[in-house]
């Protein structure tokens, strides 16, 4: 990536603005830290920290019912916390855009992250969520934009799984 090319979090922030996203729910996460900071500094968006990921499903649902668009940011290890809530999204046809940073993949040091990494896409798909994985930083913004259009235009749940190749592997020190 050249120094003039915006980073993928900067590009996603632009996508959010272009798609009129107003609320961004998140559990603090290193992979989303730049995007979270951009949203927090944006006066047109509200960054909402969560204690657990399923709260984000409820928050985004409330945003939609209140006339606003929301997005849920989380790590793959938090997907399992949302499974029961995703039934409501499916049954009520609430648009839900989730950006999931993956752990337990590329160079992972923590063995506890691996099982959920393997289960993330199948678990989401089993709940009716459209899963769109992305492996390269250059494709993240385009994938998020397409996923947002799909979610908001068709009232579906769509998850963009951002590979650990994009976010980088954490190191235990």
C-alpha cells in the first residue's frame, strides 16, 4: 500500500458515511481500533462500546426501528455470543451489517482462538447470515460497501469476515 492510499479502516469509514451509517456498536478490538477511533471522532456517527457482542445485535435492531442504520464490529471469538440473537434478525428481516475481524487463523499464538475461527462462517451461515470473507486489505472496503448495500437494501444479515492476514496476528509477549 502506498503512502497516498488510505488504509482499509479509513476506506470503511468512508463507506459508512456514504451509506449513511449513524451508529457503530463494538466490543473493543485491536483489529478494529483505527476504525473505532475514526467513528468516535466523526460527529455524524455514534460509537457505542458494548460489554458483549449480542448487545450490538439489539442496538443495531433498535437503530433500524428508530430510522437509523447501524453496524456491529466484533472479533470472531464474539460471534458465538450472538447466535441466539441472530434468530430475531432473520425472523424480523432486520438489516444487520457485521464486520468480523478473525482470530485463530494466520499466525495465531492463542490456541483458544482456533475453534471459533473454524466455526465462525458455518455458525453464521446456519443462522441465515450471508458470509463474505475477505483476505486482502485492498478488497476490504469494496467488500464492505457491497455487503452494506446487500444488508440495507434487502433487509438481510451480512457478515464480512476480515482475515487475520489483513489485521495481522497478535504476538504474545
